[in-house]
């Protein structure tokens, strides 16, 4: 029998299944918490950090990823406090500087309110969100992909001893945010910029920034709300 707990997210009373994440609970109630690495049915690792929230209690607060935070009875969550917004905006800015040639990341930056990119563009082809790795292990059952190296050398690759286990299903590519290129096409090196072409989508969020309004931002990389979660 499913047990439920009651918590507050941005002042709203939310009832969620015990053991579920704060992110899933928020999405279920139509509360928009931007996310990129989260995928339904797969283990969350909090890689992108976009879904950070502020957990408040006993006169203190701490910032943590909502996808890895389990719901608890009586917990109080601020998903859109000024502190969270500022940090989330900076994270989104760093992501778009890292990989401007992803429409998914460009759209998410717009949703987080990024107006300019203050960091050097790197034009990388991976942001280490781990979507491909977790799909390969969790749903495809192949376990042929993994993270290799540490620090700046960390990347996704086939483990040599597991390369032959690849099922060539193609879902690792299909679930990669880098597979969704900007509308105008890939940006050449030295010409990277913040697109902002979908900024008009934010007009429908005015006055309700914390609510999911079924905007197009995030639909391309299967935002959980668009998947009916």
C-alpha cells in the first residue's frame, strides 16, 4: 500500500508518495522546477544542478538538488526563492557557455532567465548530464557506456571490456540534449552566442514564474511535464 506524506513547495501544500523525489512531486502538482539530467524511471544523480531548491527548517536552509531529495512529512521547500533563482540562473549560464550548440540547453537558459553569458564559450559536445549513461544501464540494460576520467578529463565513453555489449539501439543519442541543434543550425567556433529566440515563451509565465504553463521550453528534450509525469 502506497504511503503519502504532506509537504509545502513554494507555499503550496503537496501530497506525494513516500520515497518519491521533491522534483517529481513538484512536477505532478504543476510547479515548474527547471531540470535537464532528470529522466523518469531512471536513477537521478543531480548532475546538471538546475533543479536546485532551498530546504528550510529549524531556522536554517540548505541548497540541494530536488531530483535526489526524497519527500518527508512536513518538509518546507522554496523552489523559487531569490537565492535559488540567482544560483540556477548562473548554472544555466555556465551550461550554455559550455555547450551553446544545444537548443535544449539554450531553451533552458531562457527559462531560467539568462540574459547574457559572462563566461567564455567552449562549444563542447557534452555537459556530462549522464542521460545516455543512465539510459544505457537502466532501460536498455546494456551497461556499455560510462564516465571515464576525472575533473576536466571526465567524459562519456564505451568501457573497453563492455564495448561489445552495446545494442546499437540509438537511444543514447536520442536522449542527449546535444542532439537537438539550434533552430538556425550549429554555431561556428568563435560565433557562439546566447540565442534567446524563444524568449517570447516567457511572456506566458509572467506573474506565475513558478508554475508550469506547458511552454515549449524543455519539450525538445522531454521535460517530464510533457511526458505526462
